[in-house]
């Protein structure tokens, strides 16, 4: 048994299996994948990586197993899944997730190819596949833990209240310096129990769970949906997509690429990809021509924006109306995840209930988060006014304002 010093959790104990997995090429790549994409352009300290997060999730999983009196040797697949659950993230984590899904139809949780060893580099040491086989671990069970399949304790890693959220909220809060994500993980762990092989909250866990979900709710507008990092994210994705479409890189390589490699390839490509990465590196980002709450839009326009194909057509229409090249107008429709906390299970008086049934706070969070999502239209500074006027015409905002001015007081 060895220990690794973590900024948040202190000393993390790792056994022989964990050390072997940590030393694989696939896991070491996560040291070069930023956890929060381009949030460092807003919060300079947000340079933490997926590697640190993976260690944190492994540690919290170990604490929960200890809390339930389950020996580590009886849960090796779960511990392995906790450590490798993010191994298929592309450059800048969730930033490149839309591109990976578009070209492969698969997300970062689809780690079948990793478990099969298809991305292994044999000359650089053991792969995750080889380590799992050497320790006789059940790969199908590991996959179910990562993807949230029907297997005992799967909620621990892939549930409404899970160790993944417990670590990333605390970690993201610490490194950005934003206080909203500070949660009491130990208290929350003490408020969890096993019921018929499933992970549930007990009555003492309701308040810590509420705090976790409320912290997550506050972190969305403050960090995860901050307009500056989202602008940089869209610029990077469009530049990288342009490079893929021109044949400059194979989209399939994104899952084995790190942040630095992606940036270098864009810099060397010339043209639009090079311009986008240079703008990001020099922090010469596009500006907000329009930035408004989605709920302020006409229902018909909103329905079109929720359709990816129609939203792309609206973006092109705005560019044409403004007389700007299409690649210099970026339409951003905030979607994100649902809070999902209402469906967390609580054991109260011997009866299992949904957290939404016993918590007014949790029940309202998803609705309020949905109402706070925004629409952004971004463009270079010199086109800002032209694009604003064009976007208002295309989105029907100018008609709304004309109607307001003509309405008698």
C-alpha cells in the first residue's frame, strides 16, 4: 500500500492494482487533460486535471466501501471503474465531447475500446486492458459501473448523488476560488446506507444531499456556463471541427489526444483553425452580440433552437443578414444536464422515497435551472453591432421591441 498526497483529500491510499492502473499510458494522458476546459481564462487557478479528479473519485469510493464494511478485495471492479471512468475524455474534457459524439456516436463513458486494448501503445508499458486481465477483473462489470448498468452499488459511481459529483464540485470550487461548491463529503458519506444492495440516503443524508445539489445549481451560471469560457469553448470546437472536415486530423484520434497536441495541430494547420487557437491563447475572444434568457424567446423560435439542424440554419441566417462569413458567428444554446436529484432514493421510516418527495429545495432546483439557461450569439468585436441587429431580426426580437414601443401605457 502506498499513499499519494492530494490537495483536497490529503493522503490517498492506493494498492497494487490502483498503482498498476495509474501507471498505464491511458491514465497518464489524463494529466494533460484540463478538468474545466477553458475556465482558466476566467479563473486563473482552474488548471486542475482529469487525473486528479480520477484519484479523488477512487478515494471517495474507498471511503464509502469502508463505511459499509465492504473489503476492497470484494469490490475491485468498482474501484477500478472509479479510477478509469474518465479515461476516454478528449482534449479539454467536455469541450470536445460534442465532436466525439458527432463523429463516433459515442460519449466519454463508452470505454469498450479501452477495455479491449484498442488504443494501447505496447512499447510504452502496460495498458488498462492488460492490467485488468493480469488481475483477473471482470471487464463487463467495470463497464456497467462506468455506464450506470444494473449492478450492485452502481449508484455509487453513476447515480443522482454519487462520488463523481462529490469530488468534482469540491475540486472545481477549490481551484476556481468559487465558494459555492464547498460541500461536506464526509457528512454526506455518513448519510448514505445500503438497502437491499442499493445505495440510498438515510434521513441524516437529506440535508448534505440538498447542499450538494444546491452547490451544483450555483456552479452552473458561475463556472460551468460562464460566457467567457463558453465562447472560448465554441471557438475551439469550431476550429477543430474545421480541421477534421478538411482532413487535417482523424476525428477518431480525439480520444487518445491531449490538450497540447490538439492546440499544436490547430496552430500548424493555418487558416481558420490557426486563427481560433491563436485568439484563444492571446485571449482575443469573440464578444457577446446577444446574450439573453432562453425563456424570453418566442416558443416557435425556441423549438427551432432546440433542434440542432434548425439552430445551425438560424446561425447561418444571422451571418448572412449581417454580411459576415458564417464561421465568425457562433450560436450558443445552453442545455446542460438536468439536476436529476429528485430521483435519488431516501430511506425514511423503513420506506424508500424519492428525494424530491421529501425535499422542497431539490424539487424546485431542476425547474429553476431550466429557466436560467441562456442564448448567446458571439462574433469578433468589429462585427458586434452588425451581428446584434441581424440576430434581433432573425430571432424576432426587433418585432417584440417594436410591439412594446407601440403599446399604449
